[in-house]
C-alpha cells in the first residue's frame, strides 16, 4: 500500500465523515397535525397526549436535529416561527412530564420553577451552552433578539388566562397574519379582556409587559385599539383595570 493511500486512510480515520444536516420542515407539519387533533378553542387534550406521546416526541426531535449552520441562514420569520412553536411545544411537554397537574405553577418546589427549569436541548442554536429554559426562550431569545409585543399573544403558558394555544402551527409564510389574528382573538375574548365603556378590564399581561406594548403602540391604549373592535376604538381615553390571572390548566 502506498504512502499516499495510507495518508488518506489516516485522514479519514482522524476526521470521520460528518452526517449531513437533515432538512427542516418549515411547515412544522407534525406539530400542526397534533394541534389540529388535540386542541379545540384553546383547550388542550393533555390526557390524550399523555397516553400517546410519540407524536409530540417526534416533533421535538425534529427541532433538536436542526443544525446551527442551517439555522443561521434562515429568515427572521423562520427563526421566530421556530422559537414560538418550540416554546409552546416544550410548554406542553412540561405539563405532560408532570401530568396530571391542575396548574403549571404546581411544577417544581419554588414559584416559577416550570419556567426556570433547563430542559430544552436547543442552546447551541442560540449560541448558548447547555439546555434552555422557557424563560430563556421567551426573554433571552424572542423578546431580546426579535422584539415584537405580539409575542405575548402567541406564547402560551398552559393556563386559562393565557392567550389560547392556536390549533395550527405558526409558519414563516403566514406569521404576520397569524400574529395579528392572535391579537384580535385575545382582545376579543371577554373571559380575558372586556373593552367596553370608559373602563377597560384587561389581562394582567398588559401590566407585566407594559413596556413592550408601549414601545410598539406607541402607548398601551393605542396598541390595544389596534386589535379591538370598532366600539372600543371609538373610546377616547379609557381607564385601565388589570384583571386577576387564572392559572388553572387550559385542559379538558
């Protein structure tokens, strides 16, 4: 065997072939199908998902298989759709991992533990070492790198007062329309917001993240009017009253 051949074999041994990155389904079809099957008017059939977890697991595996080199080349809309769907899907996983629970706030020993637990294996896509928490995805990635107050209409906390979990996946090609529709649905849901008369009773989300809404409004009331009905839009200067939050599980 010649020295050239031996050298070539040595290089192959030292640098084994790297598997090609699998193409990612930007339609998020697995997640879309699961949502169609298990979500109705924002109510999630956690019992059915817990009994048959393979479909969600397969989608989470797809998210975990995305290569950083590919992800870096995606459009802004593709990245936002990815992180929003990932946040919502891993929130569902958190519930299933501790099912049955009456509230996401029952998870863990300390308040807010469900959002701080690092169990999302996507850190490398965000240039971070180790796993991510739900808080990391929401605050350190989406709100920081892709600021958009409408994120608070689409990120779901598995609770009755949250914006509803949409029965379809978010997609880059439809993202703006889906975000706007989510805003109209949330503001139009009288169990969460009541925009009538001179005092509007609105979700505490608008208090917790007021800076985000005022940044994009400009101002909180102008932002609310953007997604409110004609009667609310005609109100000149309503007072705001923030409603208490129902943390009970958004399940059957």
